[in-house]
C-alpha cells in the first residue's frame, strides 16, 4: 500500500511548497483527538525522521510516521472545492466511521 | 467532508479548533478580505469571482427582529449600481466619515446628517433609520466576514484590519467599533503601508530600510519602514491627501476639453470624458497609443489619438508632486536615498509605467510590483493575522507603527508641552513630571492635545480631565506624574498621579472629532511655516507665566511678612515694582518683562534675605544647641 495524490492535490501541494520557499515534502499523519477519535495531520515538512516512511507520487514527496501509517495506509489525498471553500480531502479506506464534519474519524 | 489546509510543522490543530484568521483592507472605494490557506496568502473572491468589494452600502429598510443585523442592506457592486437611483440611502466612501463630528461632515457630503441630542456621533438619515458611519462600515465588514467564513469553512478566530497611517485615535477607535459590531474579533489594527511591506515578506528578509509608495485613487501616502532584527519600525510617514489617480484622470480630461474645444461641459459629458480619460490611462499602461472617442451629447462624436508620450507629458508634473512628500519622509527619517533597499508599490495608480519609472529613478532602485497593488495591503494583513492567531511558531513578526502627530498637554500660559513626539514608534509609554502653580492647589486640570505647534490654541484638543485630591502644598512642591500610553492599535490613554499622596486619575482618549489627512498635513505645514513665530510666542508666554508666578509669590510674602519685616517706604517700593511687573506682563514685549522681573528681583532681594533670617530665627528659637546637634 502507499499514499497517493490526485492530480489536483499534487498540483496544489507543489504550488504551496513553492510559495512557502522552504521544505520539500508534505507530512501526513494522525493525532488522537477530535470528536470521533482521531484527527488528520497535514503539514509542511522541513525534516525527515529516521523511521519515517517516505512516498513519492506525481513529483510530491510524502512523509508518514510509522504509527500513523497504520491508520491512513492507502489514503488518496484529494483537493476539492465546496462553494467558496477549498482544501484537501483524505480519501482513507481505513475509516469505519467519521464525525458528521469528517474532520475526525475512527478505524 | 471537511476540507483541510496544510499547516506549518507542528502547528496542526485539533478538529474544529482551527485558528482561522483574515486580513481586511477596509478601503474608501473598495474593500478586500484575504486569508492564508496552506501557507499562501490570497484575497478571497465572492461567488462571482470578484475580489474587490465596492465600499458602498445601500440601506433598504429595517430588518425584522431576530436577525444578526438591524438593517436590510445591499453591499458592494449591486449597491454601487443603485447609487445614482437611490443616492440618499446609498452610502459611498463612508471611510471619510469615520470618527468625524457633525460639522466636519456637513461640509462635504450629500447625505442628511443628523446629530442626536444625547450623542456626539452624527448619523445619516436613511430609509432604514438613522445610521452612523460605524454602522455603515460594519455592514461592509459583515459582508467581508461572511465571505471569509464561507471560504474558510468555519468561523474566524480573529482579523487584522488596516487603516491609513494618518488615521487618528478617533478614526481608529471607530474602525474597531465597526469591527465589533460586525462580530469580528480585531486582533490588531495595522497601518496600510506596514501591511504592504509584510505582504512582500520584507519582514523575513534581510535587515534594511524600505519605502512604501501608495498612490491610490484620491490620496498619496509614503512611508519609510526599517527592519532590524526581525522588528519593523516605521521611521516616518508623509503624503498628499489631495493627489491620486483621479488627478491623473483630470489632467487627461482637461487635455480632452482643450483639444475638443469644449468650454462648458454638463455633468453627464464631464463624467463621460473622465471615464474615457481613465480608460485611456489604463490602456496606455500596456500600449503605446490609444483612440479616444467621446459622445459629445449633441449627436456628434469627438475622436482623437492619445500617445503614451503625450500622456506622460500630461501626468509628469503630478507624479513629480509625489516626490515632494518622498523627500520630506526621507528627511524626517534622517536617511538618504542610498539607504533605501526596496520600494513597494501600492494602489492602482502605480500600474502607470511612468510612475514606476520616476519612483525607481528617485529612489535609485527597481520598485517591487509583483503583487497586485490593489491587493497587497489585504494580503499583508492576512499574513499578520495568521501570525497573531498563533499559526506560526517561528520568526514571529512584531510590527511597530508611529504616531502621526505629537501628543502633549497644556501647561500654564496656554503652552503645549509635548510628551510623545511625532513619529515615535508605538506602542509607547512616556511619563513626565509636572507640579502645582499656586500654594494650596488641590486640583489640576489636564488638557490633552495633539499637534506640532507651541500654543494650545493652534493644537487640536483631544480630551480634558481633572486630578483632584492633591494634598495642599506650597506651589511647586507637588509631584504629578502624567503618563501617556499608546497601545499597539494607536489608541491613547493618559493618566495622572500625585506621587506623594498616590491620588490618581486617568482617561481613555476617544475624541469625538477626527482629522482628515489634509488637516494633519496642514497642521504639519503650519508648524514648519510658523516655527519662528511659535518659538517667540512660547518665549513670551513662558516669561509671562514667570512674571505671574513672581507677582503671586511676592503678594503672598507681603501679606505674610510685609508688616513685620519692612518699613512703610519699603513696602511701597515693592508694591510699586509688583504693580509695574503685573502691568508689563500684559503686553507682548518679552524682553521688557524679563528686564522687569530682574528689576523686581533686585528690589526684593533685601526682603527675601530678611524673610530667610526670620524663618531661621523662628526655627531655632527656644531650642538648645545640644538639641540641634542631636538632630
């Protein structure tokens, strides 16, 4: 399994990293918080830790720590728009149920 | 499913805990809202893809109870379109009315202003009731806020709103009030030029001095900022409140009027000519030549070519005019052109190539033009807002601004004592000690003023308050510490404290009248042109105050010890000297007063000596030498 990106997500990540001017990778992960158990982490990455898993898709380097990978392996990161709002979406096959807003989830 | 943004390392927030922030450029003509998404600051467009929101509010009627707003309104493009059909209920350029009093407003406005008896805030009479400038601005802010909430997917934690560097306390306070009314949490008000510098990331760059050249539709502002150790400091600001892109249009329109031999155009024709002029100006920003075509209204159409060269000849004198405040700002900041690292261009008029060229030549550096000059201020505000809500752990920016005019208080004789000088960086607190003028004085009136002139009558009164309960002491013995404090938003509070007794009094300055850029400009100009007069006036007043003090002290001394220590002849001589001094002090001959005071000093020297001896005798009488030694 791996982490993948849709074209739209890859395009936006590349643009955002370029705009930021430093860091070359995107860090994905989970944190135990939120109304339904876990929340996603989506950050710029300046450093890779020793035991991090590194994926690459469509020219974007993605870093995931080993613990988080258990919960998000197979995720496809998408970029979408809802009205005026736009941002990233985790299409995570591991999710059993999520809170109404989709910001936190359970596996 | 919620949409997520990329955070800085380690800054991911818990679900529903996002720290969303927006930057708002609340402009006279147009307003914008911007926010940072995935580290990228961008202005937010409405559902039609429009980034600019015309700062126009049309009042339609009262809202039913239970709604967020008390009024039914139309804000933006729709309101702008309706303005000519419904002029009295459609408020344009409300920013000009922020923090102003009724008298200011009636002069230059078409609206029906009314002042309520119990309030100094003037209101505009509309179909929906009487509304204040703050309420009108709040409608604009509400629209922008809603746009940001829709775009970011959640409520805002806070917002940074920009104001002109010249905005005074009343105007800043009014802006904050409007934000509160719109349900916005104001993280900070920052000056427009400072926001522009932040937009270009000059804050994260190397240390240096930067110029912000802001040529808007109707005003010109120049600011010089200095970056040291990651801290922004505004060294100076200057400007011309009656110079902008509109003037460029007028210069072209005047040329058209001459060329087309139109002597007396009606309002409609003039409007068409001005529109054509503006269009030509915009076209010539990209092309070498353009065709003007104007419907003269009498069935004829006038046509002509305007070349870039001709245009530049027309507008060159106006652009040259902007360089005068540039020089003044350099002088105020005490720096040379060589010290300038970057020049940031702000305002739509800086799209004109000649402006870029002349500014570049003046400052001897290529101006920064990469960010849309209309959006640059909002983008900078968004970046600052993002830092203030805590989305950035590292290299936090701390912004410093300056006071546009000196702040001080009135001292005896109607003189202005400056406590915080013009162009002092804020936030700032300055204290100065004052004392009582009369024996047994138990209260002190503190009159807070703003301005550069030496006499109170030439400065602007901001507030008055009293410090009461000063213990009775001889004149000059009380120590009253007056502290002026300006917070990061540029709002002033003044407190006074008598040090020996600890009595205190303070005031938050929320003056009811604001100053326009033009008035501030005039106050500054006056202070330069009247510099010598002011110094002379100050010297005279100081001498007069000194004369009063001498007269006061001598009369008190005479009443106390005159009979006991002086012969009748001596009393007459002193009394006569006092009378003469009191008389001369009424005239405006400073030298004569000074000489007379010296004369009085001489005449009363013997009296002073005797009083001294008498009081020593009194203190020593009845005491043994041993007692004194033991003390």
